[in-house]
């Protein structure tokens, strides 16, 4: 394990496949059925991701800089939705980019919906790439697997995906293979129509 622990059981940064992943919150706007944490599993690929506090910007910067392995990309990921810590994402991403890191945000795509305004222009100043969990080809399938609090969440994710490429050069939609009702080809087709990339993810794999 290459994760760095700064409090008991808390891994704030960990290396997977040459990338440095930042675990900055366990809070989420969704309650996905397939999420490890909602199935009592906080260890993901050997890293204990349960947090007992949320790291600040300085802590995250020092975690990245003290990683034992070089990283190609720093990824806001976590076992939670990074944009629920919007100020921390914006400031950490900006500082990382100033130091020459490529930065990616893994997100549920609901930040505009949650905050009630278009945050993409601000996010574009702090990240080079955005990976959005699409996870379904219809709102009904999304509701079954991701359990959003409101039925219009899926439309909000699509809206986020439509807007993102205007300001962020590298945008990818993802879907998890093997979830009930999820048609991977249909998800890929939606991404293609929107004009963003598509990546298939495997159940239980963070990244
Ligand atoms: S968005 Fe990610 S972290 Fe949040 S509930 Fe869904 S799978 Fe879990």
C-alpha cells in the first residue's frame, strides 16, 4: 500500500496505476446501491478510505508532494463526491496546476444542480479533465442504481455533460458494467451524441 495516513485509518492520498487519488470527503449527493461504503466496505483495493475528518488544502498539497511514487495525474475522487467540498477542490486544483500537475475531477455531475448555478467555468480553472458518472441510459435506470434524492437528477447529469466540453478540454462519461438494467452500448451512444468520451468501469474499481 502506498497511501499516506495522517490520522488513524484515514488515507487522504493513494497511488493507483501511476495516478495520485485524493480522498477528501465521504459525503455524497447520491446513495448508489453498488457503492462499497453503502455495503459496509470502506477498503478499496487495499486502501482504507473511511474518513474521520476532512483534509484541508495544505494537507492535500503535502500528501501529493510526499507520495512515494511519481504520479501522472492527480485525481479528486475519494469515496464521496469531491465537489461537496467545492472550495477545497478549486483551491487545491489551482495550486496543483500551478506546480505542473495534471488534475482530474471524478464527479457525479450533480454539482450545478446541488449549488444551483453553473460551476463549470470555475472548475475549468482548477482541473484539466472531468470524468462524470453517467451510469445509466435512462432516468429510471439511474434511479434504481444511484438512488438520487430527486427524480430530475439524471437530467442534471446530462446537462452537466452537455455544458462541460465548452470549458474543459477533456470530458469523459463513465458507466459501471454489470449493474441491473444498465446498457453499456446505450450509455456510450449518449456520450457520443453529447460529444464526450466514454469509459467503461468495472464494479468495485475506483479510478
Ligand atoms: S457517487 Fe460514488 S461514492 Fe457516492 S454513493 Fe455513488 S458510488 Fe458511492
